[in-house]
């Protein structure tokens, strides 16, 4: 199960934690991050997919972001994602 950036508060995330618990799924929290200048650049050009978010949308949402209440793998998306994906998968397997 993946949650996107619209799930910024612990209240938003709680329903997914309950769902994972109810179905016996392993839950591994992963928080993606990048410096503001990188976010600004990424949101400045046209992207494919469902998101049409702009930097203004990012700025309006970021005040709602709360720290995770559980341990989380923090991934700085400026760097290669492979090692972080492998870590998250290993954590899920170890817990499952």
C-alpha cells in the first residue's frame, strides 16, 4: 500500500494503518523528501500522469505535514532510489 503526499497528517494516515492491521499487512513507512529548490524545479515543468500540482500547491499543503508517529525510512529523492527501495522491501519482509 502506498500513500501519497495528500496524506500529510497522522489523522490522514491512521485509516491506512488501521486497514493494514485489519488485513494483516506489513506496514513500512517511507517519507520522500527533497530540498525546496529541487521541489520548485520539479514542479515548474509539465509532467505526465495524474498530478497537476504546482509549487503554489506544494506551498499551500506543506504546513499540514506532520512527522510520522512510527519509524520511517526517509528518502532524499535527489539520490538513487534503489537502495531505499531495497531497504523498505527488506523491512517489510523481515516484519512479515
